C-alpha cells in the first residue's frame, strides 16, 4: 500500500537492530543479575543448584545418604559446563560501568577506567529511558490502537467524578454523564492518547 515510505527498515538494518536490542536486553537483565548476585558463588558449586539430576527426588521419609546424593548429581561433563557458564556469567564485562557521584567515592582505587560519574550517568539514563519507553509504552500504544480505545472517553475514562454504581442500581444516561471526567481532563486524555498513538519520525 506504500504507507510506510521512508520509515521502512529492511535487510541488514533489521539484523543490526536485533543485535543491538539483544545485547541491551541481555546486559540489563541476565548478565547484570549474574554479576551482581553472585551466580558463580551459588551455581558454581554444583550441590547448591544442580542443573540436572540423574535420579528423581527422594520419596517421603526416605533416608538420604551421601551415596544417594552423589548418584543424583550430574555427571562431571555437565557439572563442568555448569561451572563454566556460572564463571563466565559472573565476570565483569570490559564495558561494565560503576556509578559513582564523584571520583572521590572510588576510595580503594579498584574501579579504574570503568567508573562512570556525573554527566555520563545522566546521558546513559536518557538513552535507557528512551529505549525502554520506545520498546514498551510507545510501541504498545501505536500498535494496539490506544487512540481508538482510550481516545473515546466512555471506553476507558482516566478518572470518575462519582463512585461505581451500587449492586442493582439503575444506570441512566444522566448517571453516566455525571460520572465521566470533566471536559478539561477528557481533553488531556484524548491528547495523550492521540500523541501516544502516532508513529514517531524514527519509527521503523
């Protein structure tokens, strides 16, 4: 239909975008958690958190012996893989940054070049805010017809001037009109719905 125009993304651009988003999502979720919540300490010691078991869990009131435990733990090849994954996920990345208000807070001098202070933090926060907003709220609003649903106030009023009707109360048109928000609030809701529902100039 030719509606997309210059905002069309094809071929290599899609692959490149997918790589960037994958890296961002992985780093701010799995990798960040693994580094900061001692994945190596917990999962690197196999009996703490075995990735698989050779025997089913013990039955109710079954006597647990050391031999039973050893026969239940994974074979050494699987154990090695688990330790290896735990070790690599638990290492700081060369691009990892530590957030401090001032260089003076780096009292032991251990952070070195990986310290991020002042304006760098503000700039990073702006980038992350834009990314999170665009791949969540904005993307959803554009693609799930926010304007169509929320732009018509009776569908989804942002507030109400009267409480919900009581059980078996007769609902009249007057009651509905008196419940809907005042025109200034309704206008704000329509305006927000309209602006959230528009394609961005940078949308692909």
